[in-house]
C-alpha cells in the first residue's frame, strides 16, 4: 500500500524503503489503492488478495536486489 500511495503522489520510489510493521492510512484507503491499481474492473476478493500477494513478493525482491540499490548502481542504469 505504501508504494502505491507514494507512486500516486509522485514520490521518487528509488529511495523509499518499507519499514516492517509500520502502518499508514486506513484499511479503506488501502482497499481503494488496490482497486485502483489491480487492473481488473470489478475484482473478486481472491483477485485482490492475489494482486496484493504478488505485489508484496515483487517489492520484497526488488528491495533485496543489489541492482535496485541506488548506492550500488549510481547513474549506470539511470532511467531504467
């Protein structure tokens, strides 16, 4: 939810790192972001759950990857 919210607000996500167990916004705001970004017009709860799970796995892998670390990559992959 935090990534989607910041993306919509135009933040630079290259420097954002999720803090475990931190809570932002309400459950209604979270659901609204998932509905906005899941890509399905009228998703079921199962489809929303799968979207949230997949997004979580991808973002966790991205944060763990050295190739997504701006300190390591510097300007080598700028704009990628």
